[in-house]
C-alpha cells in the first residue's frame, strides 16, 4: 500500500467521526468565530503576527524535546548510569509544555478543515493526545523512581508522536494545510494590461486573470487597488467576499486583507499576506505589476497617461 492509499484509507475511517464531533465542539466553543476568545488571541494562535502558521513551529518543541529525552534515556541505559536522568526528565517536561501549545494552535487551525483532511487531522490529534498522556505518565513514573517504566512509557509516546508527526507532514505537504494558497502563482513583474478602465465600476470587485493568476481589482474614486484574488488561507475567492473601505473579507472563513498595506492580513485565520500590485491606466487599460508595497498608488498613478508617455508604453 502506498502512502496515498494509506491516507485515503484513513480518510474513510468513520470511527473517527465521534472524535471529530468532540473536537469540533471544543474548537467551536473555545476558538470559533463566536467564541469568547478574543479575535486577537485567535489570530495570534494562527500565526498572523508571524506571517506564518504558528502550529508547525510549535510542534518542533515536543518533537525535539522528546527526541532529546529518548537519546538521553538510551545513553543512560547503555552505560548504564543515571547521569543524564535529570536532563531526560527536563526534556520530557518541556515536551509536555510544548505539546499543550501545539494542541491549542493545531485545534485552532484544524477547525477550518473539511472532508478527508479533517479525518486525518482527527487521527493526528488523537495520536498526539495519546503521546502526551504517555509522556505525562512517564514523567510521573520517573519522579516516583520507577525509571525503567518511565523510559518504556516514553518510548511508546515517542512512537505515537512520530507517527502523528508523519500525518502532520502529510497534512501540510499533500493536503496543503497551512500552505500559502497563492504559492506557485506567477505575479507579473512588468506592467500588463488586464481590463479596460471603463469596465471597472466604482466600488465593485472584478476578477481578472494575468498569466493564469487571478487578480482582484477594485476602484475607489481615482484609486485602483489590485490584490491576488486567491485567499492565502485555503483558496477562497476574494472577489466573492465582502468589500470594505480599506480591505476585502474572504467569503469562506472571514480572513481580511488590506488594500493599502501590502496585502497584509488584518484578520485571520489567514497568515500569509496577499500579493499586492502597482496599478496604472494607460490607453484606457488598467495595467498591473507586482509591488512590494501597495502604498505607492497616489491618484496620479491611475490617472490617464500623458500622451507622450502613453505613446511610449503602447505596444508597437
Ligand atoms: S479560505 Fe479561509 S479565510 Fe479565506
């Protein structure tokens, strides 16, 4: 059985659904859109402030600490001494703290998944809970002087954590959970005509394709804004979202991206900013090209070009 078939088998496991319901209820009540947890906290847990998902960064703590504990235990067992016991115990404890952080951030991200990704996430979480319980029991046994039992429990926990980490990797690399959904798109580096200016009414969003990349256009008076149209969170169509004075809200999970601040995420769950584009009008055509900052668009930038400039930039 290859990995894809294995994951499809996991995705068909209906016995995971009761766990899914429990996790879903906890996630909704503790971290959902209408939960009492402040949005700023939920955004922080997603990693919006980091412009990168926080969960995979935090998972390095338990994985690294428990790997260190396993190595220290192995060295002590081989010698055999207990010189490294204190270090191993500390590593187990550090891993437990990291596991708590990974659980909260992971649950916060998982609540937006669906279908097979969701079930694989449920198994990932279940294994992590199992590993955490085993390491918790391991620490208790170590403190009570039953070091052999503590090491055995730790080894079992390490096996579960390793299996879970594999599933987590699959969720990222195959299911693209937490991946910037605009990655792989090719924003134009040079100005490209995308739409006649007359076809962009005031305060209406238009989706255009440039080199296969969907771009969102919107006009506010003499300013034309352009952002990548694909939501970086899970690929929602921003042109079908809600238009605000300075932002667009994704119709799928409510992420907000700024028009005037380099496509920054103003509200999660998205963590990666949108691409923003410099715009101008030449020969009645709206043109866009990639920009590092969206703030460079004064009214003059979208005003009709001077005749000599228009002639210089027109094809042929
Ligand atoms: S796809 Fe989730 S917020 Fe846009």
